[in-house]
């Protein structure tokens, strides 16, 4: 079962420090059948906001490559189309090679989604974590007192699944590292969400933790089991769980 960490409340927007802000309209290609912004769209948006943030901070050239170890998405109120989304991004904890970055999405015509990602700075040649610059640490540390962040999994790999389905990969699912993209994992989560609509009625939390990369050509299955208000999910290649995920109802605010 998931650890108590998965109940961790996301940090509030800080009153001071470096918070990057931007906005744009919801794209029609990112909507579900109810005209709500999908989770894979949220994942794309927070990645683009992150890239803009690095440019704004003057750190994009020195830190162009990052991998996400965990993504948390709290859908407090769905963002419906048409809408214009305002984004706020700030650091909620950091160390010398990784950080957790909060991104809040707020629609001008209603809707709120809160997210947090555990991001690792990557050396593109060795594909290993690399130390970030002192200037990045100084700027990002202005919104958090947690400066010795350690990786700690929130989710355990699910055991025997009650349900299994295949998840064929496409060439467009692959990134520059020859791994499946972050957003493609969310496509798999949406396959399960369609079968448990009561769990995914806002407010709810969705979490993905990435174990090992999935590569094109591997045979991937989605395995999932429901335990009351929780749905545990695994993306697996054979018996090897490459990512664990959780859908969980949240208490109304």
C-alpha cells in the first residue's frame, strides 16, 4: 500500500521569494470529453512552464536537461474550456542535484490544479545527476527552508493486479533520451481513469513515480487494482515495474 507520505499536503504559494509566473489559453487538443483539461495536458504545461522558468532565471544554458522522478497532480476544481490559465512556479525544496518544484494552474474562468514535481538535473552525456549552479540554488532557495532534500518514494510497487491491459507505444512517445516521455505515462493513467470515474471526480490526487525508463519496442502493460477510494497502478514490462501510480480521492476543501 502507499506510504503516509502520499497524503503530504502541497506547500502554499510563498509570500516572498522567486516565483515565476506566466499564462496562456487552454489548447483544444488537451481536452477530455467533458471539455476539461486532461492530466497529460497538465504534464505538458508544467514542463513548458519549467523550461520558461529556467530561461527567466538565466539558468537554461547551464541546466538544459532535467528528468522527473515523481509528479503529483491535485485536481481541486477542473479547468474547463474555454479558459485562460495562469501559472505560478516555485521551489518547495532542493539539494545540490535535484529539487521539488510546485506549479499552480488557475483558470481565469474557474478551475484550479496544484502540482509538484521531483526534478533531477541530468548530465546529458553520462545520464547521471549533476550538481546545479550556485546561482540556481541561491534563487530557488528563496522560497523554501528545505535545502537538503532527499529522495523518498511515496508509493510501493503494487502487488498482484486485478486488472491488466496492454499499452502499445508509438514513436511519438519517445524523448531525446530514447525513453518514453512524461506525458505518455499519463496517457496510460487516463485509460484507468475512464474505468473509475467516481475516484476521479474532483477533488482528487494523481501521483506517478518513475522507477526505470521504458524504451520503444518494449511490451508494456497497465496493471491496476482498486482499494476503496484508492486505485493502485503499475506500468510494467514483464514482471519489472517501470512506474507506479496512484489515484486517490481528496477531502473537499
